[in-house]
């Protein structure tokens, strides 16, 4: 009776884990989120372990024979031992695999932009633009320092500035126009690495006004993940920490900004990417979520901990 109950429990767990694995695989195919794939593989491993336990249970119920006069009851333990081996060995290997890739690769959104390091083919509307190219992607609005853009283009007519993004809140006629200024319009998120791969410098030419006083541009780590040197105006959340750590060059006036771009194009690419990757590993969304989760766990368990402490203090007083 107890064995039948155990078998039913294992079958229920097998069915549940199979359903969970299929759901996670579906979520991975729909979203492309790598953590869903890892979770799906984990559930498949759980289902496989339950299959082994069922096989062991079936083998253990076989009738005794002359060769095995005491029956096959130990088969259950053999298969349980195999399950333990699978859990520890395969689980350990997977953990080592994840650790290796977490150290050597950039994850989540950063990983999307890191594709630019491997891409070699320019998009059709960029392929005819001469090098060097200085690029920007994002909304072109009142936060953009148009005088700075015009000054860079005027100072270095041999440099070509590529600007991707919709023009909003400002009159398109107010945009500076020069032969080396290229407004390519809005592009889909998935296309951005293709453009970044063909840029020699990534720009953040934000104006210093009320609209930019409290911004924290997410494109800073995205540019860095692409392996492109970054030059920005002195936006507070770019200066600290990126400027202070030498990851982004900071300049506000046209001469200084032009010089910063020239220096960026002359720097050692391998060294820059190594420094950028070391920083980005500390700021991935996976890492941020793990820190949030730990803080939430601490807060959620704190009332229980305090209750136990009060109960313990009461018992001690008695």
C-alpha cells in the first residue's frame, strides 16, 4: 500500500514537471529569455529523475528467481542512487557552464547589443556613409544639444554623424543640416546592433537643461556592450560612475568634444572592451534582480524572525 502511494506521488510529480517544462519551453520560444530555457532544462531533468524512480520501482516488484532468491527490492535503491548521481553531477556541470558564460559573456539587454562586436555587414542605408562614423540612437527632442551636433559636423567635415530615432517635441526644420549629418529616422530595437557595428564612436550629445537634469541614459551600458567607445556631455548619471571610472569620455563644448572623439578612436579597443565587460558583469538585470530578491526575502522573513526572538525571550523569562 505504501509502495503504491509512493508510486502515485512520483507519477504526479512526473506529470507536473513535464507540464511545467513544456510551459517554460513555450515561454522561452515566445520571449527568447535565456533564463526560461535554463528553467525548462531544469524541469526536464526533474522529470527524468522521476522516470528513473518509476523504473526502479517497477524493477523492485519483480518476482524472486533462483538467481535472486530474495527478490529485486534493492533495484529501487540502485535507481535512487542513479538519480542522486544525475542530480549532483549534471547539476554541478550545468552550474560550472553557467558560471563560465556569466564570466565570459554579457547577458540580458547587454547581450543583445554585444552582437555588434561580431556583425560585419552594414544596413543598406548606412553602407554608403563614409568612415569614420559617429552615431547616436534615441529620441531626438529638446534634450539633444543641436548646437553641439552642428559644431562637431562643422569642425570635422571628414567625420560623418549618423542619428537614428524619431524627431519629437521639436520642429524638424530646426535640425542642423550639413553633408556629413545623416538623419536615418527611427529603427526597430532589433536592428540597432547592426548600425552600432559600423560606428567608430557612440555619442550622447545631451543638452544640459531642465529636461536632462535627472535623466539616466540606459544607452550608456548598451553602447559599451556593443564595444564602441562612448563620448557624452556631463550628464550626472553618466559622469558618475562611467566618467569617473574612465569608461566614457566627458566633454561639453565643441572643441573638447571633438578632441574626446578623436582620442576615443585612437584608444586600445581590446583594453576598452575588457574594462567595459568587467563593469557590465556587475550591472546585469539578472544580478539586479537577484539583489532585489535577497532584499525582499530578508524583509519578508524579518517579522517571523522577530516573532521567534520575542517567543524565545518569553520562554527564557519563564
